């Protein structure tokens, strides 16, 4: 579950960062900010508005999938033994 959801979460964060307009980072560079400072203070706060709803959906999906897997595993365990 973790590997599958990690791929979806990485795509969510990538899309969130790309949703921020390029002119924001150009304006930060014009003010003398470095790339790391621009990412931390300009890009990430704006990208969180796009990332949070998808992250909440993924969290709900993980909870549902793990509960389904636990029910299947508990039922299969006595039949195997």
C-alpha cells in the first residue's frame, strides 16, 4: 500500500508545484531570493492550496483499502491454518 500511495502522493505534490505560476519564481529571483528560499516561502505555500484536497482523498483511500485488506487477511488466516 505504501509504495502505491507514495507514487500517487508524489504526483500530487508535483502537480501542486507546477500549478504555481512561473512568474512567481521570476519575481522572487528579481527580489534576490535563492531557489531554496523561493521554494520554501513562495512556491510551497501557494501549492498547498492545490495539494491538500487531493491529499485528503488519498488519506481516505488508504484508510478504506487497509480496512478491506485486514478483513480479507483475517478471514483467510483461519482457513489456511
